[in-house]
């Protein structure tokens, strides 16, 4: 028996990926409704060899649905996710709106699926894309030895900022095509370092060490998400986390370096053994590989490489993790959560 499914935000980068994944994974859909802004009303989106027409959010639009997946900005999610739940649907929310609510589980499908057993609000949340990629790789190690401290630097693609991020990178690359001199001497030439619409500095040929809005103690919203979401997913508020999030001129795929200290014995050999069979993880060349965001773009697993013992202290590892931020970082996890919810009926 199939399900009646709704997707809010179907025309965005993640929404498009979600439609593709529902078809690829043969998700049991009896009825599909897709919702977008008024300018997209009536737009036909490809799905499973056919098409589905966009609707706008309105009173009664969720009536009869079993499941609603949400991928929109927080204010829209805050307004409409509870409406969908009140209409009788279970809601999987990709926004940040409900992640830290005590009565809303924050779930990575391979890590803590059991948290879906109780849904007091009929809402379950997906983590931030960076947290999702990292925790998929770290959770199997945490189960064995317990993470004490985690120091992370992220390298986040422009698609994390949506279509506008991709357009800005495209436009800047096109503007500077063949203009090596400007990029080599940018600080010495007027008019090279100018704000864009998305970022305050050029992203093409550059890295911007500021992802998200600046908040408490000078850390950004993206950095605090890594702190609090990691603890909630792993059910361990004692984990010490320090993060620096950087935007890089890559279209798809978030990557990160992690220095991870454990409470119990852990070394490279043991970590490689664990990660080699971890769900959702591909250990590249036994941990010696150097996977790039391109290597992970368009596929499901999180890729792990550069696995090393930290020579400066015991029970501490250095590793590199990368994964498709639109796929595992968002759409895939939401679809996996939907599959888990259906299996619980």
C-alpha cells in the first residue's frame, strides 16, 4: 500500500533532488502533491517518468496526506509544518525551525532512527547539511569509544546557500574568465573585491571564512549548529565541539577536517575497521584516500579519507569527510526518514 505525500519547497535545489530520490528509491507513492511559491503555481515538475503540478500553500491543502516533507525557510516551516501535522500527516522538516525542540527528534537515518519511535508533535527534523555529513561518519566511532572533544573546519559549497549561491559563483567565474591578473593581484586593483548579492566578498577564486550569521561569542549560526546538533543526535551533551565554517567555490559537496579525541582507546586501525562497515559511509582506500567533493557529488555515501592518528595525543584521530550536501545532507536523509516512518505504521 502506497502513501499520500506532499513536498513543500519542491522547486528548490533540495526539492528537485527529493523528487529524483523518491523515484530512484521506488518510494511507495499513491498520491503526490508539491507546493511552491505563487510564481510557480501550475509549473510542471518531472517525477517518475511523468509530471506533477505545483500548488500553493492554502487552507486544507494537506487534507488526506499521510506524510509531508518540508524544505523551505524557517518562517514558512514554522507556519506550515504544524498545519500539516494538525491535518493528520507526519512531517519531516529540513529547515532549522524545530531542530532544537525537546519534543522533536533530530535524526540521521543511519545514526539514530529509533528516535522516530515517538513524535509528540508529529514532526521530525533533519539536521543541518554539514552536521549530517560529519555525524554519519563519526557516530560509529562514538558508539565504540565515546567522543570527548571535536575540532572541525568545514569547506562548504555554494549550493548550501541555494540557487542564488550557484548563480553568484557562475556569474563571478564568467566575469573573471581568463582574467588571471585580477585574481592574482585582487587587493591591489580597484573594483576586484566587491560585494555580491549573497556574500560580502567574491566567492569565485576565493574562500570566505564566514558561513552563516555571526552570533554568540563570534561564532556563526552554522558553527553553533554543528555544536548543538551533534550533541542532540548523539545524545551526549558532554561532547566538546569547536567549529570554523568556511564557504568555498565548489558547486556541490561539503567537506570537513575533524580532529576527534575519544574517552576510550581508539587508533587508526580500529577506526578503519569500524568505518569500513559503517552504514552510509564509504572509507576510501582503507582510509588513505583523499576524496574530494566531486567524488561524492550525486551519490549517497559520505566519503572518509586522510584517516590518521594524531601524533600529539593518544586516542585522537584526524580525518577528512565529504558528502553531497543536497543529497545526503538534505534530500536523501529526508526520504530515508520518510521510509522509516512508513515502516513504523
